[in-house]
């Protein structure tokens, strides 16, 4: 936050972000291409299960939805890594970084603290998305666009969880007002 | 086909990276209501996807003529608690599952810990599934929980 105004640039090389309408249309294009070409339902958090299914021999990871989807979802996940990598290279070069925007200004933990913080966040993401049956992509984008009630319930729940948590962190515990 | 999915994932990852959807500050800005960007992105994505899905379902076939079959997600109490837990995690990490991978690709080192946590979390849910199934009214395993 700069003088009461939120930064409008990305942490990545201080780049100016794509227009939201263009980005939204691009995500819609990917979602529709998956459905139109392969009858695939967009969903990234199921990809977490695909990875788990490679190493964990429990019944849950032997479901048809996992076993039949690994062949396309794992390549899609690999593409997400590659997309981030190309974005960094084309945007000014790839370099390992610990930069974390307003977290560095307001909370300011070092690398070890960030790893612990992120691991806890990740635990909640992995457990929560799979308990809810999907994440922002499968519920928030595909499910809402397909008018599915479970997706509306889940989306309202994760937006509420996120809003309460961020409001608590950046308005109560580590207030951002007066940050440089 | 594998290459096509890698390509679609790459474009998806690039858009997430460059739009703010994989950016810690933009995620916090969304939850603080100080940044419109993510609401615009998700809203536009849903608004364009909805008529597209309607049209593809009406057509009934993929480009190659295969029937369209969309696996629907189940409604249960896990939607609420799981969604809320995920929301807390999304706020803490500033990433949802796709952007975790995008951030690793960008070179953000802490994102590796988010991925490790997410895999342990998903693994824990998978291992506990049959124990907590009655508690949340989760669907039986052979049906699956959808391809989220």
C-alpha cells in the first residue's frame, strides 16, 4: 500500500498486470478449450490428488476420477509451472526470490518464517479444497459458470474465509496504514 | 494430446502470472476490498465461460465428436467447512492451487513450501476420507468427489 493506495503492479518485476477483462476472457478460453476438445472439467486441486495418488496407497486416491484424469491433469499442472517460468523470463528474467509484497512491509518474517507460514497455508489449501470437492477453478469458475449449487456454496465459503482472515491480518494484527 | 494439455496449462499459467491472480498483493487487495482486479477476472471468466458451456452442452459433442460428459460435484457439509478452510489458506499463502505452481515457476521460493503443505493436506484428507465421510455426508468413494 502506497500512501493509502494499493499497489497496482505485480511483485514479479514490478510489471503492470493484464486488464482484468482480458485475463478473465483468457481463463474462460482455457476452460472452454478443455471442455470442447477433451470433455474435461477444469480443476486444479484434483491435480493435487493426482500427485498424491502416485505415492499414497489409500483407497481415496484410487478413485476413477483420479485415475482417469491423471493423464491430462498432470500435463496441465506441468504447464502451469512452465507458464510462470516463461512469464518471469519474458518479463525481465528468471531469478529465485523471497519477495512477498505487503507481507514484507507489515509482517516481515525471513525465509524460514515464510516457509513455515506458507506450509500452514498450503495445508489448509490442500485439506480444504479436497474436503470441499474443488477450488477456485473447479468450483469458482467452472462450477459457477455451470450453475452448480455446491459450487456456489463452496465459493461463498472460501471467499468468506479469505476475507475474514485477510481483514484480521492486515487491519487488526499487522495494520497496513502508514506503510511506506 | 499430452502436448496440448501442457500448452493449455502454459497459457493458463502465463495469464495467472501476469493478471495478479498469482500475486500475493492482489489476493490480499481482493480480500481487503482495496483492489477490484481479481473480482473482475473471476467475474469475466465466469461470464464468458457460462454461455460457452451452455453452447458446448447443447452441441453435445467435442470437437472430435466424442460425447460431452460433465461430472457434477456433490452437495454436502464439506462444501462449507472445506471452503472456509481453503479460504483461510488462500489468504495466508496468497495463492490458490493453480497459482502455487505458477509462483514456483516464477522463482518464488516460499511457494515450494505452499505446495508441500497442499500435498500433505490433500494426502491427509484422502487418508481420513472414510472416517469423516458420515460426519460431512461426503459421497461414497466409487462415485468420487468430482474433478475439482
